[in-house]
C-alpha cells in the first residue's frame, strides 16, 4: 500500500472538470485508490466522492493506493495534480 500526501495547486482547486480528469485517470488502474481529507475518505473512481472533498487550492490530501499497479497509479495521479490538471494556472 502506498500513502502519498498531495497538495492541490491549481487556481480553481478540485472543481468539476479537474475532478473528472482525476476520476478518468484513476479508472485506468485496477488498484484501489482513495483520497483522505481529515477523517473523510473517498474512492477516487467516484466523481461524486471527489467533489465532496471540497478541495480548494492549497488543500493537502492523503492519496492511498493498494493493488498490483499501485506505483503506476501513484505516478499518474501525482503527475496530474502537479500538472494542475492541465490547466494554465
């Protein structure tokens, strides 16, 4: 199991379009992928779950991944977040 803190750095935070990109990325992997904010844990493959996090710019989330392709999933998700979900700012 991998546990990696990630910080939302894009201007608009984890809004609907960014959440959809995150869910689409997670869906490519077999591993169980979750995000935790405080005591709230969600399945990253659920767009409704991702949106309920209310993650704005600067929010630190715990990314938790377990499964056969966990390393690849972690790289893809961390890369997406660090690339600001493909947004200009």
